[in-house]
């Protein structure tokens, strides 16, 4: 309230100062001949002063006085001159003066009111204060590093050690996050030279040049992306921006088709997938594209809902059963800053703690949580988690105790990479991290030979093989998981998706994948992935009625206007069936 009063006072003061000249009455002004006579008198006095100082001779002074005297005598009132007081009494002048005053008053009242109205419409008057002096403390409390302080330290480090590749990459990312794109380009250029044209770093360099140019892919950036794609055909930034080139050149469908392929190949939890999804949706809506017709033939089949959370509570069973950081998490941590790794670890620990509220008998989970809190330095939480561990271990040792099957299985389960493993991974080289991941995967596979009924273990093994690119082994692991949980739709969907990825046609899913998805529908008749895949299989076999019925049910589960909705709607139209909504 005090701020509003101050602003109002300043506004009134400013308006008053601007209006003051308009409200002053007419000033009495001397006639023109009076000004002339005054000037000539000053000239006569000046001549006398110059004569007294010796600047003018007596004869020159007399001549000047005579000339000025003639001008002084000639100065007299000019006919037609109106005295100022008489002009002020002129009715027309009075009306004009009143009109000017009312106009000034109207502007003085309207402009501040308009400014307040605009602020209330586009501003945020209810936003809480965020004093500059306290921002550092707030950011520190939230675990947010001050990038403005980190950059000078990093710059100083690179001056002392100019061959630090990781440092130049980090500096480029930091500059980019602050919008200092010219400096980001230079930092990435140094990194490219040190990395011997590593595709990922070259892609970052090219992307920074695109952002420097306001989002336009220049010929130079395009050439860089093409070089990256030649070395790494699966490089996502290169493929995305080369698709953007096609959109910018007018071949919109070809560009969106490339983006759809990227989306279909992406892991469901890829951090960049929502942004890609939004860009596809934006371009499709802008150009009125039918996304169902743009999927290129032969692309691996991925259900259109793969990028979105499945219907139901809490996500997949694999996610719920995940005991902590997976091999994929460790791989992702390779490209993070220290602050980002710490934030990722804390997020995983919080998710584990939330899961244990729903599964309080998970002994291995409480053991991992106690270790994780210890790594984070939260001793009280670590002690509380350890108390749960002691309670469950005591119950398991009691003669009359009947330990829950899930807890008994978890007690001997290897917890996978812990928060401590994640912390250790920060100081490893890329080769060391990869070796660590592979070693953990091998140990997990060996353990599962001894404990073949460990459902969560087979799910972790499948994810780990997926990270390593060994899809066949990942599919085999999911097949074992499906055998252990034949009534769990989440497990079956994961297995079905793995089988789909091995298919050769985007319109005719493999028979085994279709069989698995039919099992899913028998358990959950509204499961989106199963409705899509079984519909594809029925359509490929000529059973258009059944396919249309399945896709009609699927359409009812999707949000109108999304790429998935448009894709299913297009499929129904291709069958000659009107969408259900």
C-alpha cells in the first residue's frame, strides 16, 4: 500500500509540474519599439565604455553615437501593435486558452489511469516481493547455484588450463543459459577443437549458432548438423534441426515426418521429449497437418501414447518397483553439472521415500533410503530410515513371523546403483562410467540366475540392457518379467512395446506383440497402448469393424487436438469410420 501511495504522489507531482505553464495567466509584455529603444541605449553605453578603455578613438566614438542616436530617434510605436493586456482580454484568445487547459486536464487524468489499467491487465500486482538482498539465500536454500558467480570462476580455471574440454563445454552451456549466445558460440568452438570434432559437441556448437541467429538454421549450421548426422545417424539435435531446415524451407511435411520418427524412437522418459512433442503439435496445428499420414513406412512402431503417462495410478509397475537410480540414470548423469547431478540424486531419493510410504514392508528400499540420506548428510532422516530397517529385520528373524513375499524377495535383492554410486560416478571418465554400468548389469544378470523369481530384478535388467543398446537381451528380460507377472498390465505393456520395436512395419505389428497386447486388454480394457496396437493388427488383417471399435474407444481416452488424437482420428478416417468425438 505504501508503494502505491508513493507512486501516486510522484505521478501527481509530475503532472502538476507539466500543467503549471498552461495555467499561468498572460504576462504583460513590452511593445516592440520599447525593446528597440532599450537595445540602442545599451549600445550607446557600450560605446562610452569602449572609448574610456581606449578601444575606440574619439572620432570613431562620435560617429558611432550619431548613428545609434539616429536609430534611437527612429524607434517609435508601430501602428497595428496590440498591447499584451488587450490581447489577453480578446474573447477568442480566452476561449482558446480555456480549450488548451481542458485538453491538458483531460490528458493529465487519462494517462495515469490508462497506465494503471494496463498494469492491472498485464502485470502481476499480487506477486510476492523477492528482495534482491535475500535472493542469494533463497537460491542457496533451494540448492540453486549462482551461475553469475560460477562463470567467472570457470573462466579463471580455463585461463589456467585452456585444454580442459569439459570446462569449455560447461562454459558454453552456462553462457547459453544466460542468453549470451556469442560467447557460448566461442566457448563451444574451443570445445570442438579440443574434442577432435566429437559429434555431440559439434551439435552443441551448431545449436548455439542457431540460437545466436534467432532460431534460423544458417547454411553453416546446417552443414555442421549434416556432418554430425553422417557420423552419428541417431544424434537427436542434428536430426531435429535438419527437420527444422525443411520446415523453414517450406517442406513442412518432410520436417514433421522426421520429428515423428525421432519421437517414435525416443525413450518414454527422455527429458527433451515434451518439448519435441509440443513443437510437433504447434507446427501441425499451424499448417493443418494430418499427423497420421506422415509416419514414414518401415519406421519402428511405437504407440502414440508412449510419450505420455499411461492411464491409471502412479505410472508403470516398473517405475513403481524401481529401487533407485538405474543404469539409465547413471548414463544420463555423465552430461550433467555437479549441481544437476545433486538435484537428480535428491529427486530420486524423494521418489524412493514416497514409494516406501505405500510399501512400508520393503526392507531393501529402507536400506537404500538410509544409505542415500547418509550420502546427502541428512542424519536424522537416515536414522529414521535405519529404524525401519531394524524393525523389518527383527520381524523377519522372529520364528512366528511370516515375512511378506515382496519383502522377502527384496531382502536378497541387489539394490542397483545407490546414491553413493552416483556420487562416485561424478569423478569418473566416460570409459570408466561405461565400464561401471556394464559391470553392474553383469552382476545383476548373474544374480538373477540364482533368483529367477525376482520380478523387479528382471525389470531393472531390461532397462539396463536398453541403455546399452542390447534390445534382444532387454526383450528376453521383459519376457521373464511377463512370465512372473502375467496379470500385471504394466509389465505386459513393457514387454509388448519391446516386441513392437523389433517389427519391420508400422502398420502390421508382430504376432507375438499383438498377442501380448490382447492379454493386456483382457485385464484392462481401456489401456491405450493395447487399444492402438490391437487395432492396427485387426486393420492389417482386414477386420475394419473391430479396428474401428477399438480406435473409437481409444479416441475417447485422448485429449482433442493432440498429435495422438489426430493420428487416431486419421486412422479412423482411413477406415471410412466417423470419429466418435
